[in-house]
C-alpha cells in the first residue's frame, strides 16, 4: 500500500458524484487485489524483500514519469526531508510488516487486522491532545477493539507461523498509524504525485540497501514473478493513487475515505475466489465491526466540517504511503466560483461557507482567479500513499501497505 497526498477541496461542489464514486471504488479495488498479486509472486519464488524493492522501484519510475508530465512544484527543505523519512522508514517498515504477514497468514485476515490503524490514529491523537475523546469516538474505538478480539479469538490462528503473521499485521497497523501521524506535519500545497514519488523512491532505496546488507535479495527461478511484481506496482500502487486523487476531487475526502473501506472487502472476495480462503463467522463479524468503527469515526468530522466549512480527513490507500494516505482539506484563498448549473443549491451553500470563512466573493484583482492549484489541499501519504483511504478521529489517513 502506499500513502499519499491527495489534493482536494471540499468547497468546490462535486462535479460528477457517480464518476467520483467509481474512481474511489476502483482505487479501493486496486489496493484490495494487491494481496493476490503478492501471493502469486511468492508462489513464483519471490521473497518479501525482493518483491517490495522491485515493486517500489517500478512504481517510482511510473510516478516520476507522471511528475515530469505534470511539472508540479517539488517539496524542498524540511518537507523533502520528512517525505524521504516517511518513505525510507515509515512506508518501508509498514510495507515489510504487511507483506510479511501475507506470507504467513490468510490475506483476508491480514487486511482486516490492518484496518485497526484508524483506531490507533485516534488513540495517538488523544494522547497528543490533537483530538477530544468524545462519546462517538470512544464508542467507535470500543467497536474496533471488540472486532479485533473477535478476529483474534475466533480460532484458525494456530502455530508459530500464524502467530508471527498476526503480530506482523498488527505491527503494520501501528506503523501506518505512526506514519499518518507524522505525515500531518507536511504543509498544505504539496502535490500528491510528487510526494508519493519521493516516498516510493525512498522506500525502494531503503528496502534495497537492507536486502543487500542482509543478503536477502534473490532473483526468482520463475520469470512470471516479475510479471506479478509489475502488476503490483502498476495496478495496486500507481493506478489506485491516481483513482483516489481524481475521485476525491469529485466526491470530497469524507466520502472517499468511507468508500475506501471497500478495500478489505475486495481482498476477502478476491482471495476467496482465487485461493479459496474463508473467514470464520466470528472473524467475519469482527471484521465488519472494525470497518463499521471506521465509518463511525468519519461521520462526526464530516458533520462538523459542514458546519465550519473547513476540516481535514485522511484517506488510506492501501497499506502504505501511496495508499494511502491522508486527505487534508483546506480552504483556498481564492477558489474559483463554480458555474451555475443543476447543483444550484450546492453552489449557494458553497458561497455561504466562503462568506462565513471571510473569503471575498470575488478575487481582489479582476480577471485573476487563483484556483485550487494555487494552494492545494495536501494529502499525506500512499492506502499511500498509499494507500487505501480511511478517515476519522485524528484523521485516518490511507496507508501504504504494502
């Protein structure tokens, strides 16, 4: 998964909700099937270090090609150092834990355990006094913990390998929660693709050097392993990031974050279809409780933002920076006035929110309109970037999973 930055503006009325929903679901599906590609690559002889190094190297090439085409302003100074650290340490660790778990336990259980990260983000935010522990959030946290206990106590987790897999999946959730918390320090206005490219490149270098030092990089005997790696990089890293980026522009970060919860459902369905994996009834109920807690965490922020006119959400994109990531939304100083159309009520509400926020109805200089690109909303990496998209509490940002 990859954590990323998803520029978006909630003050711009949605242009095509149906298309936005489709793009967000496409992003979730791309992150969701990453486990299928990984399992096939493992079966073809690739190990975790080699798979992740190749995945992020290929994804970096594609992302830098997009950056070269878009020509955005690249992060500099402290922002650049933070992005490099997020990739080399945060995303690399999170992805290593997640894909290490995939090699030991069922992908369905791994994906659901990873989604404990929104609750962990909330706990960190409360400890750091960035969020208040209100009843709704505490109820959601209790629901998430109960779901985890159901999944872990439902049986089917036997043997040291399975136990290690569960610990790795939970470690991936912790790593992603920390990754998202640190990524909140990135300033608004950073381009999603530029940040994601830096994160993926840093992760590739970090994992590659670690593999060289430990001697764990090995070429597979079956050439098909590289094909599965290419699919993982393109279809479960770059494509989901792009889908979430454009989907958020259509439906807003809150809706995108909730739609991203389809990711583990896609993983469960895909693994059942391809590998015959089945959750026990208790694990299924526990997984549903964890995903429900994510939606419960998100809705209060959505309502509060509607009243304030500003706010921030985090979208997870998969299990890593590209996933996933964070969706931070801010009010542009001079967002372009929307053209009157069928959504006239949305336009009026948008204008009213701008007025409440003290933003002039028209630009100060006639003919000079500063659009969202002038001060874009930042999305921290990525699903990662990751990411998968999840929102709530302190802001569930999408993860890079790996």
